[in-house]
C-alpha cells in the first residue's frame, strides 16, 4: 500500500518542489560555495530551510490525500485491515438503515475530522 501511495504522490511532489527550488535565488548557493560549503551542506543548511513552506505544503497535501483516500484502499486492502473511510462505509452498509448504530458512525467521523484538524494546527 505504501508503494502505491508513494507512486501516486511522487509526480505532484516532484512538480511542486522542483518549481519552488527553481524560484529560490542562486546567490545563496554561490555564497555558501564561496564560504566553503559542499553540495550537501548547501542543500541541507541553506536551501532546505528556505524551502520549508513548500515542504510543509507537500506534506499536508499528501497526508490529506492519503487520509481521505477511498478507492485504492477499498481495492487493495481486503480483509480486516482497512482505512477509516473504508471502515465507515462498511459500518454504514453492514446492516439495514434503521439498525445502523449512528452513534458509532458519528464518533468515527468526528475522530477522522479531529485528527486532521490536530495535524493541521500542529503544522501551523
């Protein structure tokens, strides 16, 4: 499942980060080079801190797409291990409409939204 998610998110991640790194001024790289920094030192100590907003954006977009993903999880994860959207759908459709325990459905939906809001507020 992780390989499928990585393969689906990689094009967006590469596109967004490469375009952001293209907009960063090269004078910072040149200054680090003159100061004696190598390639990796320049990348991790100079360029990555400036790219932090785009990295956080990529992480949030990918996390939300994985968290709310339904079709791939329904197709590739048969059995007891499943994601929250698939579990909610199975909980609602497992019994008749009148006998569905709506308190469980509401509790799981609220936990889904609460987790996303917590992660979003932590990343601010």
